[in-house]
C-alpha cells in the first residue's frame, strides 16, 4: 500500500466538493487581480466577475445575458471587434488598448482571450482575462511628459541658448505658481486698503497737536510702508519679470533682510555681519538682491545642520583684468562685493564647479531643487556682475556676488526736483476715476490738500461723459482695473484721440499691471498702490510736465519722494466738485 498522501482520493474529493459549493468559486475569482468575463458566439455576456462589473459601473446581474455592444457602447465594441473575430476563429489573443465604455468612459486594458469550446471542440465563445492598467498608463504618460520636458530644456541649453535666458527660465520654475495665483487675486484689494489707511492717516496728521499722538500715528505710517513692501516682495516671487533696477546701497538691503534671517536660520547658527563703511552705490533690482541673499543663506543653513557661524560682509573692490580673467564676460572695474561665508561641511572641487548648473543638487530628495544658486548666478550676470564660489570640504563655503558700482550720473537728481518740499498744485483740475468709494474719497482729499481742484467718476464710462463736457480738466488720474468693460488704458486711448492735450496718470495695486499695454503709449507708467502723499505729488507734477500724451512717472524720483515727510496739508473738506 502506498503511504503517499497524493494517492489518497478522499482529500481531493473533499476539495472538489468545497470548490463546487455555491459561491465558493465566485469568491476565489473575486480575489484575483483579473477581471473575468465569459462571452457567447452571439456576442452576449454569459458571466462577468464582480470586479469587471464594478469597473464598468454596473452590478454583475445587470450585465450577464446582455448584448456586449449595449453594455460597452458602439465605440468601445468597434475597438475590440477585430480581436473578437480572431478568437472566434479559434486563436489565442492578447492585446492592450484604450476601450471606451458607455458608462465610465475610456479605460486602458491589458486583455487575453481564450477560445471557449464545447465537447465537440467547436468554438462557442471566448473567455477574457483583463487587467485594468489605466492608472499605470496615466503615470507612465506623466513620466514621459516630464522626461520629454527635461530633454527639451536640456537640448535648448545644449544648442547654445544664452545663459542669461536659461537662468530666467530656470528661475521661473522655482517661483511658486500657487502663491502667484493666490496673491494676484488679492493684491489689488490689499493695496487699495493700504492706500485708504495711509491716505487718511496723512490727512489726519495736521489735525493732531499732541506729540505723543503724532509719534504713534507716524509709526502707523511706517507700518503701512512695511506692509506694502512685504506685499511687493510676495508678488515678485510669483512672477517672471524684467529686473526693476534701482540705485541702492547694499548695506541698507542687508540690514532689512537680516531681521528676517535670524528666525529662518535657527538659534544653533550664529549670524554676524561686517558691512563696509562708505560702501559704493550699485545699480540692481532690490527685490532680486533680497532673493539672492536669501537663497545663499538657506544653502548655508542646510550645510550647517549641527550649527555653526554664518558671516555676511560687504566691501568695495577694484578688479583688474587678471582678477576677472576666469569669469565669463566679466569686465575690469569697480564693484561692490557681497560675501556670505558658512562653516558647514563644504564642497569638493567637482561639486563646486557644478554648483550653479540648473537642477544640480547634492541634497536628499525633497530637500532642494538645485535652482537656488542658478538663480543667483543669473541675477548677478543680468545685473552686469558675476558670482564666485570658494569651498573646501570640512571647512565651509564662501559665495560672493560682485555688482558693478553705479555710475555717478545714475544717482543724480534732476535740478527741478528738490527734497525740501513736495510740489503743490495751482488749482489745476484733476478728474479722479476710481470705483472703490474709500480709495476715491481719500484720493480726492489728498489732491485737494496739494492744491488741486478735483472731480470724481466711479467708472471709465462716467469719466468719458465728464470729459465730453466743458469742465477744464487737465489731467485724469485713473485706476487701471475698472468695472463696466472700460479700463484706465481705454481712457488713455480715448483721450489720445479726442483730447490730445489731456494728461493721463494711471495707478494700480497689481504687481504687473502695466503688462504689454505700455508699448502703446510712449512714457506711460503706473503709480503703484499704496503710495504716500509725497509720491502722489511728484507723480502729478511729472504727468502734467511731460510732453505729448503720457503719464510719465520717474521711478527713481518716486522712491526719493517716499523718503520725504508728508507736507502739512492746507485745510480741506470732502465736498468735492462734481459737474452740474
């Protein structure tokens, strides 16, 4: 007698009996990753697994016995028709295809067909084993698109595109689209609120005699300026733009940024600054200076996980031809150098050489994009300077930005612009076009305090009707974004045709309000909200004095005006003139 368990029939009979119990086989089939169907030669479903029915959005008893074309729909059936014809000829079939189902749309499937034969070996239908690979294919397509994008960007760089253009493109990928979408939507309203707050504070200041109260109000004015600056910085992170260069002293920028850095780098890192005395002015975008310093500092912080010392230094340097020989396109001359030194783990020579390459990073996945120093490199080059990196493993790293010294004439102020007063009006009539009631009211009050006669319009259409009358309006001061389908630019177009002598000055709370529209009007610029009384006064005089039809506003002059104390307004009231 054979003692092998495989020869005994009773366990096998028991197993078969178990499988044949009602529902047991179905339970097993439902546990497989396959979607199963059995179909007849007359193109009807004989059986569908629960998983298959779920995929097409039906219950199994709603499918069994039904024509395939009615369940799938004509479009989906036409996709599988050639494979069905093949299996009904007795051949095995395997394929991948996107199949459209009437109830659920497109699904990407991997399908195997096996002929279903009767006892005479005649093909009476087929059995399908299906795997739904829709999500996998979607992931593969996403990966392919990403790889294609990387390849295209790499090819563009390898084909000799200007390095500055590459830096701009790379920098744009770092700017957070989500922040851009969020801030762009609220910027206009936020800046309107700041304009109202600062305007009423300025108008109320002459009525305050108590020095302690005046001091408190002045602090409020400074807070508004700080909020406006923060809003501009946030907007700058979200947009690609041309550098808004200005004459500045790096020490002033560093003093502002370091106030924020102490909380960013943590208590385990000691921050020291050594700012050069009598530092030369340089010509650069102040926002990009802040961003560059922040990028370098964040890299330094990450290199000092166990703590260390971070040193920021500025100084004047004069470089000869030999000193700049290794730097591409760098010119000998006078520069302002900004240096950031850390005592972190340092970099090898190979890593140092590649540190400014786009997407190169030594940080672990999720900790860095490899764009920080690329952006700094691009900013320095675009500003007419360059960047250097010195590093040694185990000792730390020094990153230096060299920005060219500003030409003396760049910082000069026009003789007609003085710093001891804000220019006042002489009764000229200005039409204020603003849909926000609070902003319009405070703007009218400010202009009256500067000596102008004022009219008001709540929309561009209302403004045009006023201008068609005989009111002696010499300048329109209009918000750009207006209700009613007509913007501030439309007013300028209308005036250019109908009132060529009329001056137009625009204002906006959006970061890039001017856009490409400025190309249509020579010299037309925008006074950005929020603005103080000094900026407004200078902007109005600039607009009235410019040639032709324009609203010229010199940015550097506006910045100069921002530093002036607000003039003490004459008595004013809010009973503004309106056309009769």
